[in-house]
RNA sequence: CGGGGUGUAGCGUAGCCCGGUAUCGCGCCUGCUUUGGGAGCAGGAGGUCGUCAGUUCGAAUCUGGCCACCCCGACCA
C-alpha cells in the first residue's frame, strides 16, 4: 500500500526525472552520468512502470490518443502485432479454423440472454443510443439529434459470444455441420477505469475464436488444443515461458464452465495473463437455442468454446525481455531482424560499402531474414546504433572503410550486447545461426528468471514475506472462494491458475490450514 | 465516483507569491566542419500561456466558473 505522501514524492521524482532527461546540459557536463542514464530511458529497477511507459513511447510502439484510455498503435508497434497475427493466423488455419467477421454492435437484448455473461461485462460496456447529429442552434457545433434515438440501444462489443451464437443458431442443424470452427480478428471495447498502453486499453485489438461441437469431449479437447497453441506461440515465438493452467471460479470467464489460461511472469515480479481458452459447456447453445440433430436422430444442444489473445501480448513481449537500453525483441517476431549501418566519410566510401553490403542483403533475404540497410547520411552511426537498440533489432552489422579493406564486418547482438568482428565471407550463415541463438538465449534467460522467482511456500508467514518480493508462489489452497478472497484482500495476490502439471500431493492450505490436494500459483498480477 | 496534482512552441520546463506579450534545454530549418557508440560551431523559424468571464491603463501572473489530462483509491474475462 502506497501512502498518499509517498505517491506525491513519486510524482515529484517522475517530473524531476523527466526534466533531467531533457536537459542537454546534464548530458554535456556529466558524461558518466549520461551513460548511467542510458539512452534517456528511466532505469527499469528504479521505477518499472515509468520505464515501461517511456519505452513504449520512445521505441515508437504506441502513444496516447485524443480519446481517453485509447491508444494509437504506431507503425513500428503495429508491424510487431502484424507478425504476431500472421503466425497465430497460420496456426489457427492449420488446426481447421476459418476467419469470419461479425458486427461491432450488439443489440442490448442479446447480452441479457446469458445471465452470468451479462453480469461479467455490464459495468464496462459502451452504449450507442443515437444515430444522428445535427447543427447546434447557434451553428457553431454539432449536437446529438434527440429525435434520432434508437429504439433498442446497441452495445459496442466487449466480446462477441452473443452475436456469434445468434448466427450459429442459423448455421447448425445437423451433426454434419459440426464442428463449427470460427475465428475473427477484431477490435473490442471495455470501459476500464484505469488504462495502460497495451496492457489495458479501452479499445483493443484481438482475435476471438468461437467453436461449436457435437460432444462435450470434443469441445474440451478444442479448448485444450487452443491453449496449447497459445503456449507454443508464447514460448517459441515470443520467447516467453508460460504456465498453463485452469482458473478458479472467481477468475473464470463470465459464461464459461472452465477457463484455461497461460500465465507469464514479468521482470518486475508481477504475473500477466497472456491468453485464455474457455470451455463454455452448453451455456450459450441453450441461451441462443443452438441445437442439432445427432446421428441417432435426437435433438441436442451443441457444446461451445471461445479463446482469445489481444494486443496485451505486446505489453507482455515488451516487459518480458527489454532492458535499460530499450526493447529486446525475439528474432521470430522482430520486424527488422538485421540492420546494417555503414560508416563513411564521403560518397566514395559509401559507394564501396554499398556494393559490398548489397551482396549480404541479397544473401540474407534469400534465407528469409528481414534486413534493413540504413544508409541515411542525416544521422550519425552512433545515433543509429542507439536507436536500433532502443527498437530492439536483434542483430546489427556495422561496415566501415576498415572492414572493406579487411573483408570483415562488425556484428553486434542486442540481447547480450556482444560485439565481434567477423569475416564477410559466408556471413549470412553466421547471422542465420546467430538469430536462432538469440531466440533461444532470451527464452532461456526468461525461463531462468521465472525459476528464480517461483517460490514454494508452506506457511502463512512465509507467504506474507514472499509476496512482497514478487514472483510466483506455489502453495496449497483449500479450494474455497472465501479463502481466495481473503488472501486477495490481505495481500493483493490472486490465484493465477491451478497449473495443469500440478501434481497430486496432500498438504494443508497456506491460509486456512485445511487439507488440500494440490498446489496453486499465487501472484500479484497486471 | 472520492482524494491529490498539472495545463506555457512538437517534447520537457522557468516565470506566477510581488501584474508591464515570455526563459532554458531537446527537437526542427540553413551553412560549414564532422561521421568506428546518441557530433561541434554559427545563424534561424516556431507561442491565441487549456478555456470562458471578471478586476485593472495593462493579466501567463490576481479572482471565479468550466474543460482536459496524470497520479492514488474504489472497480476490472
């Protein structure tokens, strides 16, 4: 709990930091301190959330918009999202799903058809009540035309289960129509009180999969399959280790029978839910009367699932790997994997360097490596080095006159900051391997970090002490919502999930002392 | 919705107490010198001081209203 006085001090500190960051004098006079200040980013360990916000803006990923709580995703940030989309979309298609698009607006009556669902979202829905504007009497502005009131208000989708299931009703008649495997890429709106770029914004982008199946078993299988896809994506592409698990009743999606999730640990010791997959049972099928005739000729309700990941993954990606010099992107998702910076004093040198570099660019592209040759003469090499580090480009190659003479290039990797001068000959193969190594290395680093921050705790005292340090706590829980609530109230920690690989072992609840058969994962979360 | 804070050039700010059209840095533009880790020097452009009203010869500055944003809390698949 941060006291008011302390929060004021933090405010003061932040504004001072900003001032210092912008004082050129400071940089000039105290070169050493300038190095510590590190590329004008706040220090990650001093103030993690300030570091995060500044990084998002300075790395040109996103910025706040004129609309409260909504963000503008800038070209560089969006290109990372596009890479994520491309990979996920391919994975969805490979597992038999098709894309479709459903409307942004949902009739209000749809939301009330599934009782627990509406309860979960009612408080954060944007509502459209009118469909026309007109000039104000004084002609200086526009006002909502009171005559243009909608008969039934429209809800801006916070998620699309209801519109989609109202369509599914028409799409499904026979077991031959099943399974129905649909995905949509869309924007959704949830009127959140407090927002943060990428992590929680009023409007965000996501994909939502919605499927219908003939049997319970098939729907559960689908739920688990998609969770697995999310886990593979997180670990193999984002290089971010995740725990697969099941949510407790408190944390479950409104309208689901079971919510599966992947949970990741950020560098400040807080957990982040990175994706969810819901087994909906027959809840929506019953609410929207989606029935089919089975092989035996009997009418039955279908079984549903829904699953999604959002632009929140961008926040996860940023917080999982980045450092005080800026972003660290996994090569699999980096829009630019290799940047080549020429070092030249005159046109003649640049021409010689360009000729040599073009060979390398062609060879790298042949291997499907995205490469940028930054031959602008308007920025100095030093500026470019720092800038591409800020943007998380995994590999940088510098080529100058000395290299041309020696037949070499300087290769620097973003993750370790290691620099090596290597022969130009066959460099493309070295780079290709280096990209793989970087991908593995940042995953391993994140995995080691998580291991060091996952604590097995047996007693309440130890729990209280450990939760302050951050990280995951693996502890026994008696399975009651009351205990879960109480722990949340006392520590702000929630049960992130019951891990799928949690082993059966008898123990006692860390809070109540009642018997328990499994450990669950606690953490403070985003 | 409660508590606190801030609005001055693209960004970050000084000035406000004690009224006289605005300070500094970054960035931007031009020129020359530079270029192997955010280049230097010289010159230059850019401001309805959030907004509306009041006090005054005169308002960034004083008074009142309004608006916006930020932080803390409540809330949050």
